[in-house]
C-alpha cells in the first residue's frame, strides 16, 4: 500500500497545524484502525526502519512524529503483505507454551544443584565439579547479546524454534555424557538454547502485547522461570536418588516435553519478521561478529578465573595469572571496538552502548544483576545447609525452599499487577533492598541449631525482596527506551531495534550474571570451607576429601578415614554451616547494591503507554502474523 497517498499531516498536537482538514483526517485515520480494510500504521519511535520511508520529507514532520510517537506506539507496522489477527484461544495456547519454555530454561539452570554427588560418582573429576553449575550461565551469558541482535534481524519464530532445538540437543548430550567434559559441553549448549528461549518469549510479549498489560505477562513469565529455578534442585535430587531412574533423567525429562510442544509451536507460534525486505546474506552482514567474539572471550575468561581460582588453581599460579591477563586485554579490546564501532555500525554493534547515556538503564542493569544474585544464592545453599545441619536427603532438603517459593511467586505477581497503577519504581527498589539486606543478615547468622521455622522466615524475607523487582526492569526499561526515541530525533538511526536490544541487555544481567554470582559464591564456599575444615581436622584428612565433602558428596569420603570423634565431627559440621552463612553475605551485598541503585534513580512515575480508545484489537495482544 502506498503510504504517501494516505499520509495525514500532524495537527492539534498530533498532526501538522498547517493542515486545514486535520480533524477530518484524524477521524478517518482512527476509523481505519477500528475497521481496517488492511493495516495502515505508523512505526514506533524506535523502529529499525527510517521514518522517512513512511513520512513525506516535509519540514518538521519527522520531528513531530517522534515527539508524539508514544500516542501511536500501540500500532504495529505491517512487515509482510498479508496478516490476520491471532485469536484469543490461540494466544492463550501460545503463551502457555512460552511459559513452559521459560520453566524448562529455569529448571535446567539449577537442576544439577542436588545431583552433583551422583554425577561425580558416575563421571569423576572432582576438580571440574563447579563447571556443572557454571557451564549453563557461561553459555547463556556469552550469547545473549548475539541472540538479542538476531531477534531484531531474523524471523523470531525461526529463532525460537532453533533455540528450542539447541536446548533439547544439549539436554540429550548431558543425559548421555560419559565424561565431565562432555557434560560441560552439553550444559553450555543448554545455556545457549535457554537464553534463546528466554529472549524469544520476551520478544513475543514485546511485539504482541499492549504496554499496560505487559507487566502481568512479564510477571507470569518470571514466575515460570523462577518456578523452574527453585524446583530444579527438587526434581534433580528426586531423579538422582531414585535408583530406577538416576541423574541422567534430570536431562532426559526435557525430551518428551519438547516432543509435545514442538508441533504446537510449528502450527500456532506467530511469525514476526523485523526486516522482511532484506535478504539473509545482507542480514548476516549486519551482525557484529567481532564484538560477539570479544564478548565471549571476556565472559568466559572472567568465569574461568573466578571458578578455578583458589580451588583448582592457586591465585598466584601461572594459569590464574594467564586467565586474568586474557580477561583484562580482551575487555579493553571489547570496549574500544564497541566505542569506535570497528567492523560494525552504531546501530548494529552487539552491545547497546547508547544505553549507557541513560542513568536509569545503567542502574536497572546493576540492580537486576544484584537481584539475580540474591535469588540463586538461597536456591543452591539452603538445600546444602539442610544436608549438613540436619542430614537431610537432597530431595527433602530442596523442599525447604517452598516458603521462599510461595513468597516469591505472590510478590512478583502483585508487583506486575500494581506497577502500572503505582508507577513510582524508585520506592519499589528501595523497599525490596531492605527485605534482601535483612533476610541476608539473618541467614548469615544461622547455626546448626537454628529451627526450621526461623530459617523459613528468613528465606521468606529474601523471597519478598527478590520478587518485588525480579521482572520490572523490562517494563521500566521499555518505557525509558521509548522516551529516549521520542526525545532524541537522532535515536532512530542509531538505536534501531531498541526493544530487542533492551530485552537482551536486561537479560544479560538477569540470566548471564547468575553465572558470576554462582562462581563467586562457589569460590567463597570452597576456599573458606577448606580453610575451616583444615583447622578442624588438621593434616589428618587430605584436601581432596574435604573438597569432595563440600562438593555435595555429604562427607562420605570422611568415613573412609576411619572413626572420627563425635566432637570433631560436630565442629566440622559447625564449620560447614558457618561457611554457608558466610556465602549469604553475597545476598546482603546484593541488597546494598539495590539500595544504592534505588537511591540513584529518579523519583518519577513509569509511563506505560495507554491503549487507544476503541482499539479493542489490542486488549489481549497485538496483531500477529500467522
């Protein structure tokens, strides 16, 4: 359709004041929206297409459309010639499928937490045990930005299906692994696929849901991901300690679920092509491959340095020095390449550098990373506390996460519902940080004699704090990106596809930084744990046996050393519980970081774009291309 033939001048704050028939034009435009013969819409302010393609090159028209673009942001640009609105029942099925995908991505991130012992007994190589948990966030964190760029370039249905395939292949490799190296490769593939699944679900919400209801959808996805995160240790422990099944079914369980979901996705998953007029070869040229490679090196070298330092390698060893040197050099190269746009352009570099101009977006990233730290720490270390303090099985110990689960779910859903009404996100971040700090301090003081009820109360405090701000960064960030595009007339060219970039940007903090948090927590736990237990046992127990006990084998190796005095064993358990308590200072630090970020945010109300009156097509979802 020729847009120039139907162009309407801006007047009354929306169309050009020089137009004499502005009101009639406005009515005819809105009439087309209510009962369109075909779709006629304006692009969003941060569209990847230049506005000149849709708006005649008249003085002031482009600037005015940018300034008032928010009034039309619920209107989607038709990207293919034929389109039809997805029905409500299809959208419900699609959203349920996206939620299940989020659940699986969250599940596999933590499913090995209580299965490490059986995996080690089967595969050996105790020095690589930390990589069972770290490999997943290594893969996701290294590829999230690339995945985000691809979702802004390629057909999102194809990207989502590819991510699901990679996720399932990685799960199959993990289940069939015969060595720790194969397991690590499979876990990295699962992490990459999981990142694509997570980004895909968020991109579908960005394209097919209206802004005012999007926080609820985001909250449900957050609950699905969090449910998977929290139930991961329970399900993994159940499989690992069931002789008829074994730990391998912790990974195989994904395959039948994928077999059920794949046909539904193929038939019902809506299509959305951000760049329909560009060939595949030209799209590939838009990808910042150099930036991606540098990002992978920076991410991997940092995680390797933190994970291996102090456990497999001494901090002064050649290996540690080499890895940290590689990290420093690659990080400097990465900063220079992204800043100067070497072998890329400002609109297609892998990291959205222009986001760093916004104080709010920087603080949202930092606060989200801290929030994820406060989430994954209890998930991994509350079960460990019960295994050592009460001798609980992995399955029983993981069930003690239920109080925190309930608090997390209730609060995240309430926040998603109330954010459009409350709007003052600064207060939410500050209040959430108080709960995190208080809960973390109390958990750091837990002893072997602390009652279950008390531990439940402490964990609930952390769950409340995390739930309040776990998902809202996406909604706040979308609002800020939209306002940046509306205020800056140069932002259209530079920040094309900002919604996809914003999703990947926040996702790096939310999912990728989980690997950093687990690496730091593991480093604290292993180094302090070994030191404390060596003080208890002296030279009577080899360091390898101590690391084995701390690694999840429940101290079985200590029994091989012969009878151990009861007082010494009690001192050893006290030392381990104290070490777990020290790990919770990470949660306290995360709460402090969130408090600082909250105090640094502006006291303003987040503006979620209202639906246009009479435009009921967007009450459930945007127009979808099916």
